[in-house]
């Protein structure tokens, strides 16, 4: 059968499922997406509340992502960039650390910032120079270890690792122990050096919405939970059955492991995060930058004000504050504890902030340990079905999209 005639049943309308469907569609095949929730996007969605746009957990799109960048129309996403660097809140006060290659006017301030030594700052520059010249394939071929070991091996001082890398990469890997694969560290460091961390002007949910809008009407079925799969057929919770020429499981890894029980898919250990949103009369930062906890203690890892980058995140005259706490903290007084902590950062104005919503995201990122990711085909063929998703390449938007695209390529390959 030619690719053009193939009907492909895809479970999951996250980025992997959408990318897979788009490539299949472009080649003339007929993808059908079954999504159990009420919208596309999976872990990348945005809610609206009282005129605020709340991303379901703080996350950013790195505009240097090569394959996601090719697939998306970045211009119509109207990406708003964070400044390259961070403000670090320490017990002794606030320190600014910028990427001085892009903001050279902060050279002296960043070089003298009491976070690590001058030698550490030079190591950052050397790392940047080296990684920008490597391809992702070269990075994928590097020996893999924990990011913490990698940084020590690269000569960074404990003061630099504890004072900067733990909170900056803690916010990306959703863990401060830096046990994530050093390949993932090298890849993200390269992406941060080559481009910017951005937010679409109308929220992260615009990314999947844009992809979904390119598929023909009727391709995506929402509220359709798949409970059983077999090679060539799926069954929904409602009992309805569908037949196709191929089945793609583009769910998160835990669900995939349950559905493809004979397929050797590991249900991963997850990195979790809690994201709290507050409405403020004024931005506590007044600039498009990420603020980090450099005290070495407390609940908060990072803070930003999305409405400083993209005004649509808040109604006129208000600011939206996003606070990330690593892990899922199930405490009834979490909001007040976070506010008390942030009063030490931003002063008494914090007492006027209004809590909007807290997202506790148990399954945010599949744990990406050394040796896990950036290898293999980017998908699995198991028990007669294809499995794709961020867990099969890298725990990121780029990883999910790559995995979806490669799965489509495998299906389209003439047999
Ligand atoms: C808080 C947070 C912060 C993050 N930060 C970043 C960041 O800054 N940068 C970055 O690049 N990445 C980040 N990520 C990671 C990125 O969002 C994910 O890697 C990516 O979205 C995963 O996409 P996916 O399609 O593989 O899986 P998912 O998004 O999990 O999609 C799977 C879909 O399958 C559906 N589904 C599940 N079971 C069934 C079923 N039985 N039947 C039908 N449908 C089903 C789900 O509802 C879901 O829509 C972050 C993620 C989170 C949650």
C-alpha cells in the first residue's frame, strides 16, 4: 500500500501526536488523532482566568530549537524573548548575571557578580564558544554523565554550581540536584546561547493550536480516551472501535507503558513542579527576565512576570507573576508560605498580590538520566504499534516534535 492510502490512528494530541499527524498529512496519508482531554497541546496548554493567560506550568520555547522552529510559523506566534541572563536573589541582595556576548554593557557587572569566581565566568564563555560550534549529533555522541559531574569536571567551583546552575537549570530540568543527562545540559546550553527563551504573545498554548489549525477539519477527535490498542485498531472508552493501517501511541510515557504492556516501554519516574500565579498591581521585576532563588534555601526556585514580555498575559493595568516551586508541594498554606518568602525578595508590595491559581503538575518531565535520550530512532515499534513522545528523544518541546516527525517518516517509508 502506498503512503497516500494509509490511515493512521494517533493516540494523543500533544506536540508529538500533532507533529506526526502533520507530516503524515503532508505526505498524503490520513491521520486521525484521538485526544482524551478537551483540547490539544498535552503538557503545553494555556488557560484564561479573569483576563489573565495562565500557562499550565511555566515553560519557555527556545527559538533556536531547529526542528520545532522549522515546523512552526514562529513569526505568527509573535514570540517575546526573555533577556539573556538572570537576576539572582541572595540573602545579601540582588545580583545580575547576563550573557555578556549579547548584552556587553553588563560585562563588568556580570564579571564581578559575587556568584562564582572570575575563572567560573571565563569557563562559561569557553563552554558557550565550544557548544555553539557543535552539532546536536556531535553532542548526542558525547559521553553522558550527570550534569553535576559534568560541571565539576569542567572545573566550575561549588559556589558557581550552587549559586547559579542549581537554580537556573533546576528550573529547566525541574530538579536542583542536577542529575539530568549532561547531553541534555549541553543541548539546552547551546540553545540558550544561540537563541532566546521566548513566550508566544498569547501564551504557550498557541504552539499546539497553530499546529492543529493546519490539519483538515475532522482530523482531531477530542474527549476520546483510548482504552485498548491492537495492531491496526483502537477502542475508545465509549466502546467505539476504529481500524487503520497503523497505530501511533503519542501519549505520555506512563500511559504508553500501560497501553503497550508487552512493548517494553518503561514508565518513567517523573519530575514534578508546582506553578503559582498571582495578580499584582505592578510588576516586581519591570523587565523581561527570569529571577532565581540564590539563597540555597526556601520553596521558590524561579519567578518571572510573563506580562512584562507579552502584555496579553494580564488585563490592562495588572501584572501576572509566575512562581515555580520544584516538586509538588501539597500544603494547604503553600500560597502564603510562597508570598512570605517573596516578601524578602520584592518587599511589602507582595502583600497586595492576589492568588489566581496553583497548578500542581505531577507528570511534567520524564526523568532524563545519563544514557537516556538523544539516541536511537526517536520512536519505538512495539507489539505491532508505534510509540512516540518526548520520553523517546529529549524531555522538551523539541524532543516531542522530533519524535513525532520521525515516527511519521517510519510509517511513510515504503515497506
Ligand atoms: C511545567 C512544564 C514545564 C516544561 N518546561 C519546558 C520548557 O521550558 N521547554 C521545553 O522545551 N519543554 C518544556 N516542557 C516539556 C514539554 O512540554 C514536553 O516535553 C512536551 O510537551 C511533551 O509532548 P508529548 O506530545 O510528548 O506529550 P504530552 O504533551 O504529554 O501529550 C500526550 C497527549 O496524550 C493524551 N493522552 C494520554 N492518554 C491518552 C489516551 N488514553 N487516549 C487519548 N489521549 C491520551 C494526553 O491528554 C496528551 O494530550 C515542560 C513541561 C511541563 C509540564
